[in-house]
C-alpha cells in the first residue's frame, strides 16, 4: 500500500506554489489601487539625507508637500534647500522621534502647517556594524528606540488624523535585515525584525479605516549611508566590507531607483516591498530553505573580521574608519551618492581619512 504522508520535498514544493499564487493574485490586485497624490502631505522621519531625502524628492516630483523630520537642524536646512532647487515645497521640523513627546510634536507641526497628513514615512535609522562581542545593551536599546519606538510613536500620532480624513498611507522602512539575520548587524536586525512585525500587524488593523501600511525591506542601496554608519571592533575592516558591499552594482541598487520603488508601493498601497534581487532571493530561501540560509550566513560570518579583543567597544563613524580598501575605486559609487544625498557634513573632509 502506498503511503499518503507527504515528504519535506513535497512541503517545499507546495510552499513554493502557494507563494507564486499569492504573488500573482497580488500583482493583479495592485493594478486597481493606484492613487493620485498631488496636493497630499507627507511627513518623512530621517528625511534630511540618504533614502529619506530621495523619497522626499520623488514624492515632491509628484506634487506632494513634504515635511522633513530629523535631529540635525543644519542637515535639515541643506535638505530643504536641495528640495527648493527642485521646486519641491518642504517644511522642516527638528525633533528626535524616538522621544514620544517629540514625535507627537512633529506630527502636530505638520498638521498645523498644512491641515492634514496623508503619508507617513518612518525612515529614521541608525546602523551599527560589528561582532556581537562588541555590542552593548546601549547599542540594542538605541536601535530599538530609533527603529521600533519612533515608528510606533509617529503612527500613534498620525493615525487619528488619517482616520478623520478617511484615508492615509504609512510606509515603514524596515530592511532585508528585518527578515533574515545578518552577522555583525545583530542590534540592527533585532530592531528591524521588531519593526517588520509591528508594521505587518498594524496593517491588518488599519485597513478597515482606509489606511494602508507598507513594510519596505531594502537590501543594499547606494545612498551614501555607510559613511554615516557606526563601526565597532576592527572598525576599519568592518567599514571596508560594509562600504564595498554597498557599492557593488550587482549587490546593491541605485538610491533613486530604491526611492522610486518605495513611492510606487505608496501609490498602490502594497503590503510589502523587498528591494534588490539578492534581498528577494534571500527572503525566499529563508522561507523555503532556512537551514541552507543559516549555513550561508555562517560561512559569511567566517569571512568577516573577528572581534578586536576585550575592552574595544568604542564606536567609530565611517568617516573615521578609512583604509587602503575604503575609500577606493570599490566604493566610488557610494562616495558619489554621499555627495548627492546630503550625507556629507561641510565640516568633514571630501573623503574619509585613512
């Protein structure tokens, strides 16, 4: 008699077929949901540079009035000037949205100025790279504050206004590191996993109010961000691998293309967006072949710098972590992006010191 039990291989085939069917249904459905965002108001946290500024440019090109929120007033002013040169109306709010009172203030300022808030982009972020041996409780707390709590606070503040309007869009910028664990990014991944879970859960709750929540999970992007990231342990070697990986065209995506994909997801109210083909591949492998992905991450970890030894827990910005490998020809694309996307402080040198 033939056994009716299924094998692990059959389970994987069924899972793959289900994922493909879901993708096809979502592809057909999203064609019915684009919106015209002209005249809308968008609040963008972490909007003074990098991906946040790129998203502001793209939204502004479509006629959206933007409110940029960040902690550095000088950076915000430079971003505002950049947008003005592109004929984009932009207001700025100096606030640390990881503080609930300041997050409430940022949303209130946007509503006070424009009378509404239609799009919330939770993009505030911090990147700290290094072995777990050098990550402290403070590193994990900071990552949770910036990635998880700030998004929760701004959503709580913005949702009542969106409900009153009868509609709204929220985009939470998580990461592929919020779907798979990446070595030497433990604090970052832990907080992004939390943001992904929060974002997916609130989408289900807010949909009935006409508020569509998108969880965006970018892979490596050429926005210039490695130079403002923080590195621990053998910080020069950590910066080198991170900056080079984020600059290689086959592994990373142009920042403007990434921003366009985020905005397209806003227009269609997509539930999830994974940016870059390596990111999409990793997400599929994580779901279908988790042990294979775990093996690949373990191999990757062996290629990364080992801990620097006890007592070496200080953090160094990318600009202070140069070496013969970075900056170099291998990081030119990210250096160019840093200049284009307000990642350069005028007080900093044109290239990181070695």
